[in-house]
C-alpha cells in the first residue's frame, strides 16, 4: 500500500470565475451534499420514454390511422410516425402542457422496446442506412420526420424549449437524409454497444459504429446529451470501475458537442467513484484530462 503524505494543506490566494462547459451535469443516487460539492445541476433534459403516452386510448380510437401496424394488425400502443396529423396532434399536446405548467424541456422519445410500425408509409421514410449492430435498416430518419414536424410547431411559439429525443436501439445511428431541428437534443444511449472496452479499440464489435454515431449526431445537432451506462447490463453486480473505458470515451463525447451529461448510473460508488467523479469534472471543464483527475482523487481523497 502507498498512502500519499501531505503534511500541510494550503490554498493560494486566487480570484477566479468560471462557467460550466455543459448545460447539465449529474449522476444518479448521489445525495444533495455530493451534488452540491461536485457542481451537479443545470437544465435536466427530458428525454425518457414518453411519446406514446401523449396519445390516450380515446385518441387512438378516434384516429385509428395513428396506430402502428405490427404483425399485420393495428397495435394498441405503437404509433405510425409518418402521419402528419399525428405530428400536429403531438405538437398541440405539448403546447397545451406548456401553457398549463411550463417546463424547459419535453421528451419526444418513443417508449422502450424494439417493435415498430411495419406499414409501407413508415418504411418509406427510412433512408436505407444499414445498422450493423441491430442487423436491420436504421429507422432514425423516419423518427426524425415526426420529431422535426413536432419541433417546428412547438418552436414557433416557444423557441427556447428543448425537445429531448433518444438515440437508442434501432434509431441509434444519426439520420442520413433528414436534418435535426435546432430545438431537438438527441440523447445518445448506446445500450447495444460494449460496456467494457474503449470505443477506440477496433477489435471490439461496434466500436467504429459507436464513434460514427457520436461524431455524426455531434455534427448534425445543435447540442447532444450523453446517456452512457456506468454498469454492465448483463451483470450489474460485478465490479466494473470503467477507468479505461470512460477515461477514453468521455472526452470523445465532449469533443462532439455534448452539452448534457446525464449518464445512467447505479449506487455503486464503491467501484465507480473515480469514474463518476471524473465524468462530472469533465462536464464542468471539458479541457481537463481524465488521467489528471484520477491522479488527483487518488492522491487527495
């Protein structure tokens, strides 16, 4: 064991003012003292699974053409993203919600899962961009058609409202044909990609695709949100400190227009403390080097 010795602790006289490099910073399960001391906070982006919940059963019964077709039958939950009237309805819904209880952001993210409308109308909006991870055509462009239509209606009245949209499962890859409306903030959630190895390791399946995804969204969107996963989805109880993984991947995110740092984390500070601390430090000052932050916490904790 090596325990660094610091006989005296001193602070030089300084006069410093700074501002965070991100709109939001935070990890899950931290208490209020930890959040305050580590400068968590800002404008939390709403990007959770929400899209289908805006449309009630009564709404669907009145407009059956909004129902997605799965397995040849109208689905009780999934929606047909290609419908212009659905987009208009969703835009009006968000405007009504905002009038009653104004929020800085609203989610346009579809509900969790991997089953989507199979109608010719929706498929016609795909851009034939092959997703090698999911082994199918990416459906991001069709989702962006819906998202852009809703964003255009909402932003006409409230241009400062952010609309979070997950980049997730079969719509993880950036759009090929469609642009990203300035009000839309894609929240990149690489759930199907390796949790153990840095994205720069091309021996790892999907590493190149992950870089393409982060760089592509960073170029197309006004800002992105990063929803890294700080645990191994297949075995959440195994110690996995992520020192190398996040030490490489976090700076790449901030170099590619990440302005919202809101990863999904567990209450595993005993194995992830250094990584979580480092991520939030870089979210405040993206110019920092992860190895310097690690060295600091190891020497001065």
